[in-house]
C-alpha cells in the first residue's frame, strides 16, 4: 500500500466505524440500554466521522470546499439525475449536530434531552438515519450497500421487537 492509498483506506474504515457506532447505539437505545458504554460508543462514532471527513478532504478534495462540492454534485447527478452539491452541506450539518449531541450527553449525563428538545433530538436521529441510508444504500456500491441493508434490516427487527414488547407484557 502506497501513501496515495492511505487517505482512501482511512476514509473507508473511519466511516464504517462511525456507522457501526451509530448502529450500535441505536440498537442499544431500542433495547432500553442507557449506560456509559453507549455514550462512549457515540463519542467514538463522532471521532470516526470527523476522521472520515478530514481524510476525504485531505486525500480527495485537496482541502477545497469547491472541489468537494463539485464532486458531491457529480455523484448526486450520477445517482439521481439531479446535479447538486447540497449534500456536502448536509455532511457538515451531521458533524455539527453529532458534536453537539455528544457534548450534550457528556454534560448532562442523559441519553435524551427533556421537554421540547426531545423532539429535536428525535429529528436529529431521523436525519442521521436518512444520511446513513443514503450513504450506504443509495450511493454505496458492492459490500457497502449490503452492509447498509444488513444494518437497517437488523435495526428494523430490533425496533419491531421493541414495539411488540409492551403488547406481550
């Protein structure tokens, strides 16, 4: 492996770690878990996601927002027929919201915020699931797509079981 391959490898591995951390935390929450292990996993997911963004910018986009925007628009047009780099801004939003959520969890010690903020918290998780679904299943190829299908299938099964549990009790 040459130095040119390193950013590609780091970009791929780090996003897989971030997605695995997200899936692990969501699975834990759906199963009623609330411990420090989930908070630590959520933090690892954020660190892996930030590493993914930095490796992609260093290795593929020459630290240029314009280059990243153009490449995002090209990939979006390839998959949807609609040329837009707006998805890059959504990735920035993921980084910001994930960072805020990790900080909030460490500061308050609570998995979910209270009151009206709880709706925003749920909205954030739906948004992140949408981004991961698109990143793995819509825009992913080969093993990445099947990795995404497996994750969402398992999470759907866990969610289904969690919804049925009150009916059985």
